[in-house]
């Protein structure tokens, strides 16, 4: 992928995108896209089998969450961190909403990174132990964690809403460059992926406890 093939979701019928320091000869942007492309090759979530989550084992749910969502977030969050910083540094003086958007994304990224650690290092091992060994202590500890994780989900939902509002629902300004459009497109994709992730955990995984 390169800047000539950036995804332009969110374009509101504009005739074209402006040339600017984000896109014109910007080696950082090219490096970011190449890095993300290499990471995507390793993830390939489209190859995961569609599953009826109500019939999945806990181990099956954890596997799908890890490979379909957590790996995606670990690749996507650093990319979006750099992209939001890039467009804010170039366009923030003309589009002040980018400053708030960058701040709100930074807060979301910090919460998500800790949330992934909590799930991968604590919650997932506990529920897998409960399923394998019918461990009462693992069950109790996992149940205690659910309240915190659900609280994180509510906070994530609120943060996504504030990011959407800061971006005027990802409406691109008339002078949006390709990097600007691409960043908004990735943020929209992140929002959709996170809301799906939250729904699956709240309605299926947590329900099993």
C-alpha cells in the first residue's frame, strides 16, 4: 500500500485531496503504511472461520478474540498514534478539532493497551483454567474481573463517541489531504472493530460466567 492507494472512506463527494507535507514526499507516512502492510500479512483476520458464538467453547472465543481483535489492535493503535500526530502537526493550526481528536485518541490508546494486558495476562488465563479444570477459584476471580472489564467497555464506548464528535462524524474538510482522509478512515474502522469486540465479549464471553 502507498499514498496513491489510500482508502478514502469518509469522503463526502469532494473532487480531490490537497497536496501537503503529510502526503507529498513524506517518508514517515510511507514507512508507516509499509509497516502496517507487513503486520496485516501476519494477522489476516479474514481467514478466521465465522463462528456461532453462542456455541463456541470459552477457548474458542478466546482464540477468536486474540487473533481477530487483539492482534488487530496491537498493530492499529501505534499506526493511528503516528497518523493522528502527523495530521495534527501539519493541519492542527487550521483545523483545531484535530488537537482534541489527538488528545482523545491518546487517552483511548492508553486505556486499550491496559485493557489488553488485563485480559491477556489475567482474565483469559483464569477463564481457560475454569473451563479446563472446572476451577471454582478461577471462576470467582474471573467473575470479579468482569465488572472492571465491563466498566472499561463503557469508557471505551464513551471515548469513541467523543472522537466521533471531535471529528464531526469523520466529515472531511474541503482541503483534506490523503493522509487526513486515510486517518479518518482508519479511525472509523477502529470504532467499528471495537464496538464489535465489545459486543462479543459482553454478550457471549462474559455471559458464560
